[in-house]
């Protein structure tokens, strides 16, 4: 009971800070689509996909490896060894990018300028170094500090975005700008979006650097080799996982081609961000669950604890799915008419994100049993499915195909994790309650989205206002029915 409460408490702290941070960051999306043309926003979406993949490569699974070895080895030595390795490889990566920046620029879609390639590299190496420092903060249980630092990061990011995209264009040409002629260095809005990110990332790195100097230990090369050996399959898992999430945003411009490819990517990227509400929940859960699992996996007193965790994770995910899909008209306020045509992918993205979280929850077994090769294999299978389906579906049905590819990929990976987890781990899950809640949510979704609107056919004399009141009132009622069913099954009996 105490450990479950500890996980719940950390999830609330991480979740509250993560939700606030990502919501604030998310608010940049409606601002971008109103101030940037589709091509520029498409470039931003594409480059952030590369940043996400490169960040996984440059951290090469050392966050998880740090959690794994910090408990059994000298804590300061593990941290110093890990961050020294990441710092060295980051500098090597930056040198490589600077040397070949023009080649990378030519390879990217639509000839993205070389200066953007360099900024992307700088963001990646700063965030890679920061990620391990944040892992240390998480391991030490400093969830409040973690949340405040992430909040500070996004506030700095928003401030620089408003400065470059709003204040500077409004005041360009004034006496003040005689001191800032560098503003004319680029007329690309994407450049200033990335520059804002660079300044924000660097500012946070400066703030958290004392954590490095306060935990200097001995460099242990034998430990480093063990960490590499442990984390290499996790690196494969991370790369393949990020490919599953980001490759669609890289392939859409290439498979559609030209400026139209970037415009479609802009529509896809904006609607994909609606699914961030599910991603925020899964991310906050991951931040709390991974260190929790490594600290408590040897505890055999509660063999059903992880089954309960998965069940309640799925329940909250289903509630988010129903809430977002039932009230899409209100969420669409943040989009413009041009971007609303992409709403069709939102339910698909939400389910894919939920399956991704379920897969993460199921798959911790291979980390603590040192069977990370299975994680690598599942990731490779998922990537093959994702890339193949993107190449098949995008030319036929556009960005809808990209969303479907992600959904199918995570569904297959969940199935594989269940199969191998049962063979190689003693963790068992009670699937009947989970499947029951999924089925109930599916029935409620179909009723609220497809059956209720049919009322309008027979009630054509209803005013639009009264029809909307009836429609959303019944949808709220359906969600209450779902919550009531959960209460009867779970909360009228002892929770844990």
C-alpha cells in the first residue's frame, strides 16, 4: 500500500509538472499555425522529429543504465562515468555535424539551411547532457525540483518565442534594432523557433550544472563497459521506439514531395499535438514508474501490484481518450479551419499513445531480468512495421496512413511483450478487468460519436444550441456511467 501510494504521489508530482509544462509548450502550436505559413511549420515539425531521434542516439540508454547500476555500485562513480561518456560523444557528434553540415542540409527535404542543421545539433548535445543530470534528480526522488526546472525551461522557451516571433517583427526598424542588426540574419521563422529552443536548453543546463560538480566520483572504465553492454539493447529499443513515433513526420514530406509535403506535415503535426494530452499522461507515468520499478522489483510481497498499476494506468488513459474525442469541437478552438481537416487522425493517435504506454508498463520485465535483447527485438519488429506501412499507406491515404501505421505497430509490440513477458518473467497480469474496461470505453465511444449524432436526423427542428446541449450533456452522462462502473468494481472494495 505504501509503495503504491509512493508511486501515485510521484506520478501526481511528475504528472502535474509534466502536464503544466507540456500544456504551456502545447500552446505554442496554435500560435505557430497563426503566425507561420504551412511550409515553415512543416519544417519545424520535421526538424523536431530529427531532434527526438538524435537525442535517443546520443543518450544511448544511459538513463536506464544509470538507474540500473546506481543502486548496486558506487553512486557518484556511476554518475561521473555516465555523464563523462555522454559529454565526450556529444562533442564528437557536434564536430561531425559542423564538418558535414552542408551535406546534411542537401539531404533534408526542401533544402533546409545549414545553419538550422547546426542549431539542431547544439540543441541535441545540450539536451543529451541535461538528460542524465535530470535522471540523477529523478533517482534522488527530487520530483518537485525536477518539475520546477522543467517549468522554468518552457517559460524561457515561450519568452524567446514571443520575443523573436512577435516583439521583434513589431519593432523591427526602430532605434533599438540598430543595436540588433543580427535580427536580419534570417527571415526564416523556423530559425527563430529553433534558436529559442537553443537558448532555453542552454539556460537550464547552466542551472543544473552544479549537480554535476556536487557528485564527482571516480571514472570507472570497467563499469563503463558494463553500462555499454547493458544499455546497447536499450539504445536499439530507444531508436526503434523513436522511429515508431517520429518517422512519419520525416517520411511525409519525402513521400508526398515538394511544398505540399510540408503543408500536409504541418496539418498532421498540429493534429498530432492534440494527442499530447495522452502523451502527457504516459510520460508523467514513465518518469515516476521506471525508478520506482528498479527500486522495488525485488519485493515479492505484492505479486499483483504491477497488474493493479497497469489496470489503473489503462483506466486513466481511457478517460483521457473519451474526454478528448467527446469534446473535440472545444479543442478545435486552438486550430484554424485549414488544420481542422486533420481531426480524423486524433482518435487513432490517442489509442496509439495509450498502447505505447501499456507497452512501456509491460516491458520493464526485460530491463530488470537483463533480457534487454528482447526489447531490442520488439523495437526492431515495430520499426519494420512502422516504416513499411508508412511507405505503403502514405502515398495512398496520406497522413491518415501514418497514424494507422503507428497504431498497428504499438498493438503488435504490446502482443509481443505479453507473450515474452509470460515466458521470461514471474510478473502476471489479470487481463479480464482491463479488457472489460476497454470494451466498455469502446461501446461508450461508438455511442457518443456515431450513434448520438443521428438524433439530429430526426430532430431537425432542434435549434443548434439545444442540440449541442443535448449532445454534450449525454456525452458527459456516458463518461459518468463509465466512472460509476469503475467505482462499483474498484473503489467499493479495498483498493490495494
